[in-house]
């Protein structure tokens, strides 16, 4: 991952159940989050309380904007 990571935000969720390849988490406002089971620590069981940390990467955001700009410029400049 390139760029500097910003301070994380965190969210506590409760593992409600597993459905197929996904874990279903509930957050405190009653909404659900679906998360791939293969991206979870092993041994989690229904009822487990998990803290999810979210980070943003300024470098990756900048790279994505630059890539989008370059693609758009290429499309606009290569009209036939």
C-alpha cells in the first residue's frame, strides 16, 4: 500500500450469523454488514463482538484520481 495512512475510524459489530460464504454483522443502528468469511479470523462464532477499523490512504486516493484523469484525457484526445 502506498501513501500515508490516516487515523483509523472504528466500528463495533456483532456477528449475527453465517450465510454461505459471508458473515452477517449487525451494527448498533440495526443495519447489516456482509463480510467474506475467508477474510475473518478463524474461530469466530455467532455472538462475537468485533471491532472493524477503517483507514484511508491518501497515496492510493491520489493514484486513483490520477489514473482516472489520464484515462479520460486519453479518451478525449483520441477521437476518430
